[in-house]
């Protein structure tokens, strides 16, 4: 541990270094009159950038979006190479909306050939060569659940679904035998069988 005497000596050495000229009277009355107080100003101080000290090399990439199933579209949009895939999906969504194609960002899947891209990936990381200025995405629009309009009653679509033939009692006996091998608890097995019969009632 540093003693008080050692601290005082180091403090004196520091004062002598930053202020080598003696102060008249030896008193610190006005700081502005102290000569050479502080460190000398650097004319051209080095600048250090975040991210490894490299300057941004962002550039515009001509991105082609080609749908592989309906809704069909083929679009080209200029996008910054620093953009993340999630942002690119939003840009595409807004562009499609202008064409009357209403989809959500969650429905859009961007593929490089057949490989799915991740939302956190940067556009520049997907270029084959750093000097490339063009990239093509295959776009898959997944199906969405239709939104219910306000005040609209939900009606079961029994007319649009195909009616399936009912299972015979012999078939249900076989199903029950299979459940016996899998579920030893009688009550639980009966509950499973009951739910299976309910499914048949809804689809029959």
C-alpha cells in the first residue's frame, strides 16, 4: 500500500511534469495564470471507430424478389447492404401493398435458391462476392388465417369440407385395442376414445 509520503512525492512529480515553471509566490490563486497547465493539444488526434476500427462500406444492392407460387410477382428494389433480412421483408411488404398484394411480414419467407434466410442476417453477408451489387431472392408467401370482420358471425364451413365415411364399430374396437397397449389407465383411455369419436362427429 502506498504511504502518504510516497503519494506526496508522486503528486509533486506530476505537478512538476505538467507545470515545470514555478508559480510566482508559490500559491495557486488564479488557475488561468498557471503556465502550461494540462497536457498539450494534439494537432491530429487519431480517430478510432467502433466495430473493429473499420469504416462503413455500405452500398446499394439491386435486390430481385421472385415469387415461387401465388401471388405471383417479380420486383427489383434498391436496398442498402447494411439492412437486416427483417427490414428487407418490411420493405418488400410495403412494395407489395402498393401493388394491391396485402401480406404480413410474418408470411414472407426469403430464400437463397432453396435455403431459408434468417431475420438477423445482414444483406452484405449473403453476397457471394463483396463486390457484388445484385442479389436474387426466391419468395414464398405462406398462407394466413382470414381475418374476421367486426360484427361478423363465425359460421362453420360444413359445406366446403368433404364428408368422410364413418368408421365401423369393428374399426373402433381395433382402435380401442391399440389404446389398451399404449394407455393402461382405463379412464384416460376412455377419454382418448371419446375425443376421437368427437372428431369423427365433426368431420362426418
